[in-house]
């Protein structure tokens, strides 16, 4: 990841080959962590946390940290920080 910018409503990231514009609400609602999206056991059962009503600060980013050369970990202002967003996943969110 080269550069990024967080605006009021968007996460903009410049990768080697392209620039992505991602709506923050869409990004948060697509959080890939086990609590939000669930995780499967060997039988295909999905386990996840209780659905929560998200407040306004849940859609605002506090900070971002890179994870290797393939992803970012997002720290949301409501203190949620378990999701690791791969660059490939971020590309799908920007479409």
C-alpha cells in the first residue's frame, strides 16, 4: 500500500496498480472478522457474534495499520478492530 486518505465518507487507497474509493459504511458493514461475518467449523456451521445496531462512530475510521504486503487492519472509532481487509477484498468493495 502506497498512500491512503480517510475522508468523512470514504477510504481512498492507492495501490501499485490502481486507486480505490470505498464508502466507509459499506466497508464497515462488510467487515470480514469472525464476529461480524462468522466462521465455519468442519461441518459448515457458521458461528458469529450477535447482530449489533451500529452507531455513527462505527462508520468512522480512527486509524489503519498495514498487515504485511497484502492487507490493512482497520481501527474503527467504536473500538472495533478485528477485521483484516485484504487488498483483493478492498478491490471488490470499491466496485
